[in-house]
């Protein structure tokens, strides 16, 4: 049979090649159309096909269509010329030639047209004719017919051998917009643009799925491998959002009411090749409005498909993170909890998330964004636990939780500690609501806490989205379930309105008095002297009102610079440092902190020496040690700044004068000034008065004592061990003190000492300590003169450059990478300026 078909094809191609008259061309076009379109074959009689029986003609047509169509299409396109169109006329071309391309073997037609356009070196008349034919090809009906043809043939060949032409067609359909646009450039057709082509192809996919649904409903088999591969290819090439925005709303309507549609969607989305699986599943999980729809689109594929299971249960939850992941996480975890066959995967996932969340090594080697993402996923899992699982898994969950909470509370990052406290509180309340609860000073108004709490419960079915409702109204496919739900929702709304009306009679809507500006009436007078203030703070338990007044006026009394302040400064600092907020005063921390800073500023030598020595002493908690560092840092900044001088002009006494000359002289002088042009003005403001930097004499006393005992581990203080939060704050304070000493003679030695102090801490396991080391390095680069860095510290700067480049490339914490980038840019800028200065 192939021999006869080959003879027919040779005769057709040779006849087309030599045909010149209109009659000959029409004859060959008619023969080709009869072979390509079987409906025309029975009624057509030709000398070439004479002598063949009907069954043999049908077989020849199938062979020609399947094996030799490309050769015929190429010969037809070779005839595209101005002379050819002139000879056969446009009407004949449209009535005979166009149907051959649009109704014949569509796969070969599309491939030949596409190759002709993309491989053409010159834009000839035939090139533009191919573009016009391809414009007609890119329509919903023809693309749908192409996909239907592939769905009937692709499954038969693909399971045995790879269909090369089908793979080529997949590549052409997915890259059509880019390649055609690259060739046509400014002459590109609107139909070929991605925003038009992809929705058209999406609607063609919907038509194909409708056709497959009807076949399955009648008990016939159909293969959707080609459609599934096409969806995967389009998503992989970056068209996932455009494609899924077109097909997901249409499919969501149908899967809610028809189980066969669920099977069809599962074959399409879960049957994509493994290399395209992530590109399809991730945007699909983001687009679906409810986790119940995930079950209808993916079915139980997560159980029997290891690729899907690895992606959903491991990669998307433990290795990747997404901005605003609420819907994604709820869809994933809700999908795993929807049916009992997937419940064991959910239980395994809870323990894996809890283990990774509480692992110290994991917390140190992943970014803060990734850890927050894992925490959110864990909160969703906590809310999805059933009562039976809470009872059976309670002890294991609480045991794993305790290790994780301890690791979070030991962190120096306040956000990490907040995450630990929130998860611990949620899990204990959920698993063991009747037992003892973990109580933390947790601010429920904190945005981070509010965000985590919003992930706690899985949402109910929101019903059809606005897009789905508009599509349903257009197609008239409103399901009975939704019709039954509408009266219920209306009744609920009416009941709520009745309840609202009943509440109108209450006095809750009365506007309360504005008491925000009311001042608290004190029974005692505020202190007038520093010693009186000290006495009031010492006797805090006897008279709380007096203690509050003393604390409020402490800063102002200290800044009055009384003569005896030096004598009592250390004692006053001791009282303030040990003062506790036993009576819950407003602005207690702020007032105490301001008083300590003022005391350190006005008596820097004694108070800084006392505070630095107390930082390493016993009987202080972490909060008090951090207060010491914050006070020293703020006092150093204030001492390094010049005093603010008031330049306000005092009003001069007006002397009444009745003399006429002074009056007319002023009038004349004003007229002269108004008509005088001045090209330059003298100094309008007085020159700033040079003042002594108060920080010069005490910079070393602020700086060096803080580094004296940092490497000595004590039972109550281990900076290099468990007290990394204090080490982070210490490095940050040293960086601030060094920056306050900028332009001072001692800045060189202080900068070199800080570099040596931070050098062993560059690779600390705590990311916050590494950030503080980078901040300290930036402070050194800013405070130390550039020529000193390039001469005495040249070797250190070379090693610092290599270290900063390593942090940018390999550090898992994104904040460390940002600080390292800034430090490296600053270092290179300092080197550039130094070279420019030396060359000049």
C-alpha cells in the first residue's frame, strides 16, 4: 500500500511543480484536497485515482496523510508567489488552497507553516502568504481540532516509541509566540501575541477536554497525554499564569458537579511529565480558591505518584518559600487532610515540620524568610489536627515542641523568639487545652503574631469566585447545590439583620467622653533636687506616686548640672539600674533609660567605668545587661555631638523717639536698598563656634573595658556560648562607640582593636552575631582613615575582602548578605579614593 501511495505522491508533486495554467493548478489542488479530506474522496473521480477501489483509496489516503503530507505541503508553499496568485486568482486560492491547510493533516500543516516562517531568510511574497494562512490557523476551533487529532494518535504511539513529530509540535506550540515575534518583529500579528495566543490555546484545550469528557461518559477510551504535556510545556516556558487564568475558572465550575470532569482534570494536571510537574502544580495551587478543589483537580495522585508526593510534601514545604503563602499552604495541607487515604501523609508532615522547625542547625543555616514560611506551614497543620490525632499524638508532639521552643527562646533575634512563643502557645492550647498552658508575655497586637494566628484555621468553601459566577451566568450551568445554598445564606443574612436591629436599643452606641488629655492628679509634689529624687526612688514601695514623679523628673534634674552630681553619680546610676517596674508605671523604661543616659553624659568617666564593670558582674539578668550597653551607646553618640546653640535674636528694647530725622533716614535707606542690585551677599549667619569634643577624653573608657572579659566564660555569663544575644548587642554597641569616635586621634587604635576582636567571630553559628560582626566592620571602614587602612591594615583589608565575598556567595542569611554587600562596596570606595588621593 505504501508503494501505491508513494507513486500517487510523486505524481502529485511532479504535476504541481510543472503546472502553470489555472486549470492544471486547480486539478492538482482538487486531488490533494480529496486525499487530505476523506469526505471529498468518495465523490471525486480522477485519472490518477482511477482503477483503485474505495477501500484501497481510503487506505492510500491514510498513508498519504500520515506519511507524505509534509512533502505535499512543502511543494504547495513553494508555489506561493505573486505570479501563482495572479494565475489562480484569490478566490480559487481561498476556496481550494486554504482548506487544504486548515482541514487537512493539521499537525503537518502547522509544522510546515511554522518552519517556513522561522527558517525564511527573506520576507518574500510567499513568506507573507504563510503568515496570513497561519493567522487563520490560530483560532479556537482549528487548534481544538489539532489537539483532538493528537489525543487520538498520541497515546497509541507514545507508549511504544517516541513520536518525534508530536514532540516537535509540542515545542512549536509552546514557543510559538516568541519565535514568530522574533521573526516578524514590528510586523507581528495581534493573534500571535502571548496575551492573545495563550488564551486562545487555553480555550482550545477546554474544547478538547469537553470532547474527552463526552467520550469517557459514553464508555470510550481517550488519551490526554498530549494535552497534559502541552500544559506542562506552556507552564514551564513562563505562561502558567495566563494559561491557568483562562482554564481554571472554567474547570472549577465543572469539577464541582461532575465526577468525570475530576478524572479528566486529574489526567491533565497530575499526568504532566516529571520535568514540568513543579511548573504546573505550584501555580495551580496558588490559583485554586479552596483546598477542596485541589482534591478534585489532583485526586489521589499524591499517594501513588512519588514525584507529586516529593513535590507537595517535601519540596514546597521544606525547601522553597513564597511571598504571601497563605492560600498555597492552606491548599496543600487542606488537600492532604481531605481524604483518609492521604491522612497518613499529613501526620508524617506534621512531625517533619516540627522537627525541622525546632532544629538548631536548621535555624542557623536557613534564611529568616524560609524559617517564617516553615512556621506558617506548621501553624496550618496545628489547626488541621483532628481530636483523635490530638489524643494519640499529644505526648510526641509536646516532646518535639519543647526542644524547638528552647532553641527559639535562646535565639538573639526577637522575631525568632516571637515565633517560638506563638507556636508553643498554639500547639499546647490545641493538643492539651485542659492541661497546664505555656504562658508568655506575648503581644497579640504584634503584626507577626496576628499574621501567624490568621493561618490557624482552614477556610470553608467560599463558593464560586466572581470569575466563575460570571462564566456560570453566561453558560447557564448553575449547579443544584449552589441553588440550595443561596436560600440558606439569605436566611442567615436576615437573621443577622434581626439581631442587629435588636441591638440598636442598647446604650453601647453612645459616644464616650474623650479622656485622652486628662492628667492624673498627684497627691505629692515633684522633687526639686537630685538627692530628693534619689530618696524617692529608693523608697519606691512606700509611696508609688512619689516614685513615679521622681522617675519622670530624674532626667531634667540631672541635666541641670548641679555641683554635687559627680559625688552621687555612681550611686544614682546603681539605683536606676536596679529599679524595677513593680507598680506598672507608664513610660517606665523610657524614663529610666533617659535618666541613665543623662547621668552618663554629664558624669562620663565615673558612670561609664561603673556600667562597664557591672556588665560582667553576677546577679544581673539579660535585660539589665542590655540596658547597660544601650545606655553606653546612646551616651557616646550624645557626647560626640556638639551642643545645640540657640541663635535666636533677643528682642532689643524699643526706644521711643519723636525725632523726625531718624524716621526719614530709615525711609530713604529702605528705598536705596530696594533699588540696589547685589551680586553677592556677605555672611548672613555667624560662623559656627569650634567646641571641644567631649567624647575625646572618655572614648577609651567607653570602649576597651567592654572587650576585657568577653572571652571568659562564667556560670552566669557565657558570651561565646549560650548568651549570643548579649554578644550581638555588645558588638553592636562597640560599633556605635567607634563610629562616635570618628575623626578622633584614638579612632585608629580603636578600629584595629575592634577588627582583632571580631575576627574569630566571623563564622559564628548565630546569624545575628554574624550581622553584628559585619556592622562592626562597616564601622571600622567609616571611622578609620583610609590611608591607615591601606598601609598599616593592608593585610587585614585583603583578608576582609575575601571574607566579605564569601559571605555574599555562601551565607544562608539574606541580611548577612546585604550587610556584606554594603561593607564590600564601602571598602572598595575607600580604596578608590585613597588611590586617587595618592596619585594627585
